[in-house]
C-alpha cells in the first residue's frame, strides 16, 4: 500500500475515533442533565411531558399551549369546540387541526371497514359515556340511533371553507384518535425546537422521541387489564408510540354486568370479541390510537389478519381468559412480568 493509501486509512480511523468520542461526550452531558417536565390536566386525563436538553423548557411551554389549543377544538363536551359546533349544526368551519384529524380518522375508518367509526357519537351519548349519566339503552333505541352512524357520509373538503360536509345526521367524536394526534403534534414541536430526547405520557398513551439521553431505549410498562395495579410486562422502545385500549378504562356495572366504553359500531353495544386490551406500537400516534380501538372491536382473529396485511405496526393482545399474544416484531423488545407468558404471532 502506498503512502497516500496509508494516510487515507489513518484519517478515516481518526475520524471514526473522534466521532465515537463526541457521541460519548454527548451522552455523558445529557445523561447528567435533569429532565424538564410539564404536568397538566387536559382532555379529561393527566398529561406528563418530559424532555431533555437546553431547548426543552421552552419547547414544553409551546407543547402546553398546543394541548390547550387542540382540546378547545377537538373536545366533544366543550360547547364552543369545532366538534360541538359541527354536531349542533352551528358551523361547519373548523380549524386546520380539526380538518386534518377528521381526514386521518376517516382514512382509518375506511381501512378498518368501520371497526373504527367517528360518527358513533349519538350511540356513545345514549350510553352516557360522554356524560355522568351512564345507562343501558334499549335495543330499539340503539337500532334507531345506529341509523345516524355512517362515517362514509362525511366528506372533508378544502380547509378554511367548508371542511366537513355531512350527508346525513352524523355527529362526530374524535376521542379515539385525539390523544394520538396530539402526541404527534407535540413531537413535531419538540423536533422543531431541537429536542432529541423526550417522553410524553398522555393519559396512558405513551409517545417517545429518540432514546433516553444516555442512548438506551425508553422502558414502557404495559398495564395488566385484569389487575390494573400491575403490569403484564415492559417494552423497550425508541421513536415509537405505545397506545392501549381496554375494557378496564371506562365502564359501569348494572345488574351484575359490566359495560365498557369501546362500542361496536355495527351493534351499538360494547365490543365483546374476547379481548380485554389491545396495545399498538408504531411510529404514528394517531394511527396507533385509532387502531387500538378498531382492533379491540375486531377481536383476536380479525386483528391478527389485519396486522399481517398492514405491516406497519406491532401489537399486544390480552384475552378475557388471561392469554397474552405479541407480534413477532416485539420479541426482542418485550419482557413479560412474572406469571405472564407471551405467545408470539408470526406473519
């Protein structure tokens, strides 16, 4: 080898060593840096936002403002929100965020063949899940209300003009996708502000930016739906969303029977296909949020078929009998708690 070749190799090795040193210095610097946190109550739950780095404090202030802005637009219970004004036929003019979320949600409704349906609000209202007056509606009442449920009757138009055109009596509720969308928006803000390490806990919906400051993955406990004081295991993730829907989240009991808030758009009754929780892991918060509800409605068999055809997310399923299933992409990233054994679902 001539001298030029030797000098080139020496230079490459030197640069590699320098890069390694810089990475170690970066990790050491941020590993000792305290996290900046922002706790708040919004969207009827508690948010805990945590970020690292010199830009984190400012970024979290912007995140807090964005959460309040989205809540004001997307809440189905706030009288002056975009959603309420649309449902009451006061206005079809909505913000860019509402328009964008409706468009994304309708795509999920179509993809899941209506297992997710954002026009289910009249039925949810009848059950009292959006109020404090929970009750079991009669079969006849549900039958009539289901006539108003049809996501295909919503047409997003150009934003700023008439973004949501209803072709019937549809009323919308974006609760199944709002927190996932909010998480996506907050991650965009954090990135724009130069933050590279953050964890967002939006009422149990977890979304993380990058890895921990020391370079290791974030650890997220997945709640045990049969005993919510414990966990079924821990996921290790970076740049992912981990979002769960379960029958334990919101429910009431009447005459010894439990009724939960995840309703089947085809029957109007709580979805009862043998699952008690569905956790979806992927890059998009809004997608994971919507799919966690839709897959719960589908049941294990159809959820597995959907996962195999989609190919862009992973999932954990817990059945009412206490069986745990995880998709193959999570094998290396999930550790079961004592007493739990996971059966792997392969493609």
